[in-house]
């Protein structure tokens, strides 16, 4: 499953997901915009690898390089066949300590 965006899931409150998937690691980042990036078959292997939430960075290092333009994030995540069509919870980890 290619996660190009994370839309709000159609799961009602109180409904327990059948499968939880941690998607914090293995993201690819590119500071550019190109319609080809939306193609699931696009080769993003040259893009920078990042993890979310972003770990504390050394002073002066910014993965976004103060970009004021487009930032593409791509992630491929395996979903077991048995979970197809069932409520799915995606987790990124804690954003605050």
C-alpha cells in the first residue's frame, strides 16, 4: 500500500481497528514537485530517508532545508491480505514527550 496522503479514516469512534500499522520509519522525502511523484511505480530510491516524528537534529541540520516550496513524502507499507477492507490504524509514534 502506498501512502501518498493520510486521509481521515472512515472508522467511527469506538470501533476498534482490526490491524495497527506503525508507519513511523522508512519515509522518503523530496524537496520538489513533479506529477510523476504520485505514480505508485515511481522510483523514489534516491530520495532522502526520514523517520517520523523527526528525531532531534544536530544544530544547523534541517531535513527540509528551509524549503518554501513543495515537499513530497512517500511511504510504502505492507498490509496483510486478511486486513483488506477492515478498519486500519496507522501510528507515527509520539510527537511530544
